[in-house]
C-alpha cells in the first residue's frame, strides 16, 4: 500500500510550501494538468495558477505531465512558458523519465504534483521521486478518470482503516 501514499498532501497547489521544497534540493516541479492546474473545462491556464507558476519559475524548472493530448496541454504550456509531456500514460514513468533525461536532472531534484493517487502519485512513487497529492479542483472528470477515482476511493479507505491517510488531513 505504501506505493499509493503521497510524500505530502495539500489542499491545492497554492498551499504547498515551495520554499521548503527548494531547501530540500528540489529543482524541478512536474504538475499534472486537469484538476491540478485548472479545471477540465478551462482551455487556458487560470490567472491565479499562472501567477503562481510565473513566480515559481524564478526558483524551479516547471513542466506539465499529462495523460491528455498535446492539443490539450499546448495552450497551458504557451500561457506558462513551460515544457510538457502529453500522453504521459501515468502511472507509467515515461513522462518523468523523459523530463529527467532531457534536462539532466537527478530524481532527488524532482517532485510530481497531481490530484490522482492511481496516476500522479503512483507514477512518482514508481519513479522514486517525491510526490505531492492535492485535492481535485473540481468534480468533473474525464470518463476514464471515473474508473481511477473508484480505485482511489478503495485505496484511501484501506489507508483510513489503518490510520495512515485521510482525505482532508493535510500534511508535509
């Protein structure tokens, strides 16, 4: 079960202590797109997320790793001036491996930030990097994500029974 437990759990990307991450040697933030940076119906990056990312670019390399198409992530990449990997196939480590290799990063310098345990957290854990789970920004999900949420609920219930993780109990 440890493979599904995030290193850190926060309400959203705005509640993450990025200064702490920098002190810990993190140089690269890899964000999921849908329900992490913006809602599914957003075609462009919301203003508040854009402001945060622009500020974070002073200290970090920023990337988007999404299971969605290039057409979907391209407007966000353009708005934010960041790189990205479409069709990441998370929980595959494909997108994370590509970013690490292309930018000559060490795993200890990377963090995966996303709203899904069975894709974002599992990909990061499988790649042996820090993971930060955030609550989904909205209720609307892609159809395939509905299946992921079903499994995620089962995983969370098992963690809750063991007193290891509970939705809404945020931690660093």
